[in-house]
């Protein structure tokens, strides 16, 4: 099976069992081993008391992007460390997109940056994630 086909199959399997990513309304825009592009719309029920998206919303999109990108290599990967910097507020009706960049990959560790952009292609958050790559294959 070609690596892109395998990556798609793994991520579709993950997404099919991921009720939270489905609730968020995440759409898989692009998938290849070690990289993905996801998008989702900000809905009113995702906002805090200030009328802006709760920080957990962008974190959750980035965390899903990390999971999909790191597992798409064909081995089970689990997050070890994650962090996010929020750069701009988001409001209901906006669409955000997460792009992953694989920074480092070894037999046991993967490091990724996830860039979150709004619908005007302005960067609104930067997420960093480190995963542990188990020996178990998908």
C-alpha cells in the first residue's frame, strides 16, 4: 500500500472513532505521512463569556492535527508534551485551519509544530507537540 494511501486509511480510522473531533466539526483537508491540514468553523457554543472562542477550541484542533500527523506514519503515537500560544481572538462564524510541520522524527520520538490560521490566513495560534512512538503498528 502506498504511504499516502496508508496515511489516509489510518487517519480515517482514527477520525471514525473520535467523537470529539467529529463534534468539533473537523474536516480533513489534506493528509500525507507526517503532515496534515485540518479545518473547522467556530460555533457560538465554542465561545467563552467574552464572546470569543475558548482557548481549548484551538488547542483541540491542534491536538487532533498532532495526533493525525504523528500516527499517519504507521505507528501508534501518543502525546508526551504539548503547548500553545494564542496570538489573536476568534469569533463565531470564522473558519480556522491547522497545518502541521514535522520537526523531528526518530524511532521513539516525534516533534511537531501546528500553525493555526484564520479565514484571512492570519496566524492566530502556534502549537508545539512531542509524541512517543510505540512499536505497535496500525
